[in-house]
C-alpha cells in the first residue's frame, strides 16, 4: 500500500522527524481556511496523489496571499496527474530552502537486506542523478541483523562536503528516525526527497513517500485507515475486500476469471497470442467455493470495459461443480449481458458439465479452443 504525502508526514511526525506545518484539504475553501490558520498565508499547495513527479506536472504551487491559495488550490484540485485525478491538496507553510538532499530506505533483495540511499543533491529524480553522476549517490547496505549501526552513518556522513558538515547531527538523527519508521511499519520504501536544510539550519522532510507491505498490515493496524476510497480503483477495492487477487488492466475487453496465478498469467498470454486484449488479471485462489466464484464474476460483470468474459478453471483443489454452481447463481442474480466463454476441466468436471448443460451453458475442455472463441467474440 502506498501512502499519500500527508499520511507519510503524519508517520514522520510520530517518529520524531520534522515536517512543515500543514494540513490536508479536500476543497478550495478548506485549503484557504488552512492557509488562514497560519501566521502568514505564505504556503505551498501540493496535489495528494499516489504518484510521483507532481512538481513537474504543475501539482506543486507556491502562494503568498489567500487569493493566491484560492487560485492554486483551484488549479490543482481536479487536475490529472498520470491517470490520477487530484481530490485533495496538502497546504503547508513555505520553508526557506537552503539545500535539497535525498534520503531513502528500500528493500535490497540482491543482498537479502535493506539499503539506505543518500545524496547531498536531492530534489531531482534519484534514478537520473545515479545515471549522470553516480558518485553523488551514496549507498549503505544494511544487514537485517543487527540492522543499521551508528558507525555506518558516521562513515557516510564523513563524506559530507565541508559546507554541509555543520548539518551532521540533523542528518544523522533524520536517518536514524526514518530507519526506525521503515522497520517498525514494515515499509518497503521510505523516502524523503527533498530533505531540506533551511536557512536557519533545520533538517526538514519537505516531501515524503512511504510504501508499506500489505502482508504485514495485520500488525500495523494504525495504517488501515490510510487506504482511502478515492485513491483506489473501486473494482480493485471490492476484489480486495472479497479476498480476490485482481488487477485491472488498461485497454482490454476480455474479462478473465481464473484459478491460480500461473494459469491467470497464462490465460492473458494465450488471449494475447490469439490477438485479443485481457481487461484484468484475476486469480480466484485455491479451493474456491460457489460464493467466491460468484463474487469474482460480479466484479468482472461490473467492469464497463469488458465485453467478453473468459472463465478458465483447472480443477485441482478447486472443484468444478462448485465453480458451475457459482456461475449458475451469478447468472440468475446478475442478468449478464456479456458474452461468456467457459473452460472447465478437472475434479468433478462431469458433474459440472451436467449442471451447466441443464442451464444451456456450453463449456470447453481445451484452453486453446476456448481462448480462440473468447477472442473471436471480443471482436464482434
Ligand atoms: P514532487 O515533485 O512530487 O517530488 O514534489 P515535492 O514535494 O518534492 O516538491 C517539488 C519541489 O517543490 C521541491 O523540490 C522544492 O524545490 C519545491 N518546494 C516544495 N515545498 C517548498 C517550500 O515550502 N518552499 C519552496 N521554496 N519550495 C518548495
Ligand atoms: Mn519530491
């Protein structure tokens, strides 16, 4: 799960990091009210969307008066940044930026540990900086045990340029605190870019990006409320709540309902092979019951992009008769107007075929024939 900047900054505060004074707003009036609550209406208005590069897209604007805030918030709210529509803005007091640095912690699979990335030149895209001047990007490998050790930071900070040496303590403390957050919240990424040094020598997280591991959310209950409806595709949300592994894809019109991630991937490949376009990835998981199948079918039926539904089930642990029951129930409840191609093979398939035959639903046994048919129907 990716957090919005304002949520990341809430976490930062809890872990002792310094962030600008600010508040999130869902409307222009609210944004103005936030600015009014500050000593001066000198603020920065920032789009809150789960994607980067907002600055370049015009999603970060400075304003020095309340009218300016009204204008900036009006321009940013409703703006589209890489497919995300901006529904809320963060209004923060402006900082007097002296320097912009970069700091992040990520998982490092190659070394089976974590990695800290630091640069005295932040504010820019770190990938780009690493490409053009790799010597300016410092990396520290961290062993999960014992974790980040003070001497590692002293070693990195010994490299600070002479002018930045005086910020040693502030940067050191920021690194330690961000690392603590990264570990305790089971983050896969914790990034501050830019990490700002202000004119009066303070070390402040100007921007924040945090991604947390969904599989660890059960022990980070405080983060549950951070998943906001407007940040998530509604179909993906429903699928998640129903324990389905579902990913919506752009541009396709064949809705796939499959059991097993491997078969789900293969199904998309086969559709592509015959010239069709899948509308989604959907893995029912093992041992699905009729109700589960019905829930999955509901999500695909409700996807407006889908013209043809392709059900591809191999009954290993899943029983084909349960799948048939789910399909039959869904048809009764949902008034499905879309084409439906079903391939069903495996445990209890003869029972399933009988059930479906009674309902005049035809079934394929071979995946190739079924996929061909689905692609053909999707082009009508
Ligand atoms: P991003 O483009 O999505 O990464 O958004 P950031 O929050 O990193 O902001 C982009 C840039 O806006 C920063 O690198 C700063 O140069 C500038 N910026 C952000 N907040 C302030 C501020 O309070 N004062 C000033 N002067 N510039 C700011
Ligand atoms: Mn940034």
